[in-house]
């Protein structure tokens, strides 16, 4: 097989493996999805799988990285300067929930992996949480520059609270029968309280 065709075939196999792994991780969680199942779902041999990835951990991290990029892109794109601050933050986090809702099993598996394992490779999983916090901080910085919040308002702490709320609400959605609309209703009240607190700070 010519070099170019071989490279294309290898990349196609990688994409098949990642797609099948995503579906299995989403439906079963990390532990229950075996390498043999992933290869079978992709229509490949386990040998072809190991020709592209070193182990299941690497596959999982690549899947989470790709999903994180989609979630964060939607969150950033949802920033709407024309909306009032509370609606602006709600819209951004709503997009996060809608992007992550169908992959809740995958998202929660990622965080369990990060908490339970000391392998530095899994530190990459925590980046989704870090990026959510950074995106919220940038939105709050914009609001402060626009005069919607006092200059002295502790927006760094508020961004951390919003990050925690984002994932704690996702966890509730994962463990219970809570729809996206239920999550959004809960979050709307939480955002209102956070903004009210920020506005009490004197410049």
C-alpha cells in the first residue's frame, strides 16, 4: 500500500476506534467497556487497535479531550454581550449542559477517573473543569469592565463557584432523572444569588 494510502487508512482506523470507544464509554462507563468490545464495535481486530493506541487509558483521554473541545467551543460561542449578565451566564452554561447531557456517563466517568487515579496522564481530564472556570471568569471580567459589577467584586471566587455548580448539577442529572430544563431552572436561581452577592461588594 502506498505511504499516503497507508496513512489515510491508519487515520480512518483511529477515528473508527475513537467513535466506537465514545459510544461504549458513554453507555457503559470506562471500566465496563473492554478493548475487545471497542475493537469489535469499530469492525477491527485488537491488533489494529494496539497499532493506534497504547492502551484503554490513552483512548479514553483522547475521547474526553475531543468532547471537552466541543463543550468549551459551544460555551464560548454562547457569550452574548447583548444579554443581561444573568441571562448571559445562563446561556453559556445551558450550552454546556446541552452539549454534555447525552454524554453524562462519559463526563462523570472522566471525573471519577481523575479523582480516583494518581496517574499523571489523567490530569488532562481535569482540564475541562479548569476551562469552564476560565470561561466563566472571562465572562465576569467582561461584565465588570462593562460596569455590570463593582470593580472590587471577587469574580475569581465567583468563577470557581460557577465551575463547581456546573459539575455538581451535572452530577445530579447523572444520578437522578433530572432533565436539562430542570438543571437550567436550578442554575438560574443559583446564578441570581451569585450576581446579587457580587453586587453587594463596595468599590
